[in-house]
C-alpha cells in the first residue's frame, strides 16, 4: 500500500493486451503514471465542458473573465507551484518530484468536474428540488434508505467529480478515465460518506462520494492504505490552491468588470490594520507608484490588477507552504484537521471582498436566480422522462407519453447506459433500489449540463409550452 500508488482498476485488461488507452503507452513513452493521469484529464470531454460553466460571473460575454475551465487550469498551476516550494522545504519528498508535480496538476485540473451549472448555487438548487419533493424517495419497489437521502438533498459536486472520472466518462474498459489510485485518492477532497460527515474536521465536513461508488473508494483505500476520513497529503495542497485562486483571481475578474478598482482593493487591505496586511498594503502601494506617463487609464488599471494578483498569490502560497511544513507529520499520518490557509488574514479578507463585490452582486444574483428556476423546471421535466415508463423494473422500457419519450432522448447516452447496464450496490454489496438508480441518473444529467446548455434547454422547453414562462 502506497499513497503514490500507480495501480489502475483496468490493470487486468492492460495485462491481457486489451488496454482502452493503449495509444498513451506507446513504446518509448517515458512519462510518469501521474503524467498520464494529467494528460487523460486534459483531453477529456468533462474538462472541455468547464469552458461553459460558471466561475463567478454566469454566462459572461467578456472572454477575459474566468470560466470554470480557466479557474481549473490556474488551480493546477498554483498547486504545482505550492508543491515545488514544499519539495524544497521537505527533503523526505524530494525524490517524489517526478510523481508529485503532475499529480498536483491533475487534481487541480480535475477538482471541479462534478460541479453542476451555476456552481454552488446549482448544488443548492438541486438539493432544494429533492427537499421540495420528498415523495420521490419512495417507491413500492423499494425506497431510498433514509441515511442516503442527504446525497440528494445536500447534493455535493465533489462526490460527483469522483463519479464522472471513474464511471461516467466512456471508455472501452468501463473504468472511466482509469486514473491511478494515488491520483484518485488526492482528488477526494472529502473522503467520507454522507452519513459519516463530521464538521470538526476540514476533511470530513462534507461528503466526497456516493454510496453507489463505494466500490471505487474501497479499491482506492486498498491501494493507498488511507483510512475512512483520511485525506491524501496532496489534497491539502489542492484545496489551498483552489482557495488562493478564487480569493485573489475572482477579485481580479471583478476589477476587469469594473465592479472594483485596484485602489478599492488596496483600501480594503490597508484598512484591516494587522501587521501582515499592512506589509501587503505597503507592497501594493510601492508597486502602484510606477511611472504612468504615456499610459492610458485602462493600461494603468491592468498593470495594477496584475500587481495585486502577484503579491496576493505569493503571500498566500507562502502561508500555505509554511503551514504544510509545520504540520507535515500530522498531514502524512492522516491526522491533520485544519486547512493550510487557516489563520491567513489576507485570504480571509479577500474572500470577504470577493463575496461582497462579486458573488453577492446584483447581476450575479439575478442570473443565479434564473439558473435556479431553470434547474427546478428541467428536473421536473426530466423526472417525468425517467419515471413515466411501461415497466418500472426496466429503465429503458417504452415511455408512456410523447413528452416523456422526448425527454428520454435528451439524456446523455453514457449516463443512461451506465444506469441501464450496472447494478448499483451499497457499501455491503447489496443492491440499491431502482429508485436510487433513477434519482442518481437525474443528478448525473443535471450536473453534466453546462450553464449555456441549461438555459438554452429551459428556453426551448418553455417556448414549446412544457412549463410556464
């Protein structure tokens, strides 16, 4: 057992010469197994779909403003940068550099693949639909167990990420992208089930996998030696990179959209008063005092925004690296409980600024509200497409109405085939009821949509009279 395990679930097929990714293992290919993981992610459809998913500003037409795809690439870069500094400060891991760098890039790139349209607001909207429709959990043929219902009422994009990568992405071998056990372990931000959440630890405050995917989790733990609730050490780095990205780069987007000015951000930092933040404010003041002669107002604004980004990121990376080095033993042993940016005043302040001026702005809230309505309406429509069928025990049996038949055609074929072909089992190996499978298919479809597809589909269904305007 090894946290850097390069085992793949498709290993038996590879040894038999039936490798679904054989083209990536050509003779002379000397890439590390973790580099293969990154490359598989990079070229995958779920990553490409992130280009049309929200980071902060939904359906943004300014192509200089970040999407979830650009955010994910930046998290990958920041994770690698933090990792490089950790390698210099941690002699014990220096021999792992060839594995660690691409693994950090892979988990940074893949960390948001399960996010539904409109991000966290989309998660809330999906959960709200289930809370408003508790009857959907019940069926004469078998109801969803009570302890698993939070998988739906508290829908979690992190758990969907593992599902997308390991089961929903089409491959000949049927193992999704078939990433290494070590990389999958590091991707599991919350290595616990919905009924074992514990808010006293950063690693277990949310859940990171669905019951029907426990077979994958069990395999990962068997390969890596990680216990339930224990994070892979690199997960802490990925989490810090994500926090650094959205606490600084989302503010840069707000500057690009003229919601904030660089001087506004400087004033927020300067007014906070702590010694560490005064040092950051002084650095910004010194950088902002460059010679402006011959430069337009827009150029000056752009230069100041880049100075803010550079200084803020460097400050937070240093905090994260120091935290990791100081807690190295507890992190390595799987007993750590606080995020690496805990106690970083700049991160706390920038998150507050980002929330107040970007996430909570009127334009963002208006579009998120429209997205929530669209999610509700489309979930109603697609549920009828799933449930209105001739034979309850056969998911692909004939639909009873023309509307349900049309709705069924909208489902992604790989999502349908996964549900039709596979027996969904619980942690003890028992079959989960058909109703669980039906609801999981619904969430697979909803989370797989991009923002633009969701809104276009809602508009077309509304125009066709399937729900009220």
